C-alpha cells in the first residue's frame, strides 16, 4: 500500500507538473496567436497604407501627365500658329523678293541704257561744239567777205554816181527811178524775209519757254525721286526692325523650346521611373505616342528654323537691293524728256543753219546778218543741255 501510495503521489505530482506545463503552453499559445494577430493587422495596415500611397502616386502621375499633355498641346498649338504666321510672312517676303529681283533687272537695264545715252550725249556735245565753232568761223569769213563786197560795191556805186552826174540829167532820173523800183522790190522781199525771221524767232521763244518748263518738270521729278528714295529708306528701316524682331522672337521661341525640352526630359525620367514600377501597357503606349509626337515637333521646328534663316538671308539681300534701286518710271520719264530736249536742240541747230543758208551776197548790202539773237540762243541752249547733263550726273545712286 505504501508503495502504491508513493506511486500515486508521484503520479499526482507528475499530473500537477503536466497541468502546469499544459497551462503554460496554452498561455504561450494564446500569446503567440495574439502576437500573430497583431502582426497580421499591422501588415494589413501597412499594406493598405502602401496601396493608398501607390494609388495617390498614380493619381499624381496621371495629373502630371494630363498637365504635361495639356501644356504640350497648348505649346504645339502656339507653335503651329506661329509656323502658319511665319509661312505667310515667308510667302509675302518671297513675293516681295521676286518683285525686287524683277525691279533690279529693270534697273540694271535702265542704268546700262542711261550710260549709253550719256556717252552718246557726250559725243553729240562734242560734235555740237565742233559744228558751232565751224559755223562761227564760216559766219566770220562771210562777214569779212560781205564787208569787202560792200566796200567794192560802194566804190562802184560812187563811180557810177559820178558817171551819171557827168552824163545827162534825164538819163540819170530814169536810172534813179529804175533803181528805186528795184530797191522797192528788194525791200518787199526783205520785209517778207523779216516776217519769216520774226515768226521763227517767236517759235524759238516758244521752244525756249517749253524747255524752261521741261527743266522745271525735271527738277520737280528729281525732287520727287529724292522723296521716293527717302520713303524707300524708311521702308528698309522698317523691314530691318521687323527682321530683328522676328529674330528676337525666334530666339525666345528657341529658349522656351529648350526649357520645355528640359522639363519634358525630367518628366520623362520621372514617368519612366514610375512606369517601370506600375505603369500599365496602355499608358506606356500613350507615352510612346507622345514621344513620337515630340520628335515630329522637333523635326518641324528644325525645318521652320531653316525656313526662317533662309527668309532672313533673302530679306537681307532684298534690303541691299532696295538700297541700290531707283524708280523705273522716273528714269523713263527723265530719259524721255532728255530725248525731247535733245530733239529740240537739234531742231534749233537746223533752223540756224537754214537762216545762214538764206543769206545771199550781192543784195545791195541791205540784208542784215541773221546771227544776233540765234547766236545768243545757242549758248543758252548749250548751257541748258549741259545743266541737264550735270543734273543727271548728280542724281543720287545709293550703293
């Protein structure tokens, strides 16, 4: 019995130890379960927070992408409008350049014809001077010959008068009456010649007044040409200012585009980092499309840059050609008036030669020399033509 009692006590102690160990294990199990539950809740909270942060980052990236797309579309629209404006201005400049090239060709043709006419005018002036000198020498020789003839005629008349005095008075009277009739007839012819000379003198005065009016018209045309040149200078200055303004705007656009490219590169880096994490394939395709559009916009910008540079070069050449040009219509009118003055000068020369040819010696010495007014008119004509040539030489030609 004692042995069994000892075994029973031992079993009771073992049972108590097992119960204590079992309660301890149950408590540890409960603590472990509570810890695992708390850890699971913390992990769930952390996962929810991470998902919320991910969703917020996705929303922010979507907003930034939408803002970049909106800004890109707005900038593209502005660049498209600017490109359209530059294309229109380039077309206008091309038309103006074509007109300026045509005007330059006409101006070169007119300048070559003007040089030929100046050379021809110089040669005609030399010939005119030689003709005047020869006519003056002929007139001087004719004057001396007429003086000698008048002296011989006066001596013959004195001898004839003396002979008539020695003869009978009736014969002298008859001869005097006959000579008086001849003198009357000669005086009638001389009066007709004087009338013709007066008419020609009036015509010459009319030509002189017309030439003075033509000279005034030429001076007025030269003043108007000078004013036109000033206006063209102002137009050139305005075009230069506009070209400088376009260059400044081009520089600003280039700076803005570089800034946009920098911002776009940064945004692309951020989007690439976000896309590598959680960007779906649809957004990736949209980003690729935006990159393709950006590359296309860059190519269009480079083309527009080349077009603007070509337009600037063409505008600079056009401005240089404008500075060298004169008005085609004014040059034509000046040349026309020059031909008119030269034709009238030649008509006056022929009229003077005709009057010299009408003088016949042996008309009893009653015909006067017709070289008083016309000889004075010729130097005035020569002075007027030389003044016209000097005026043509002083026309301002801008280089």
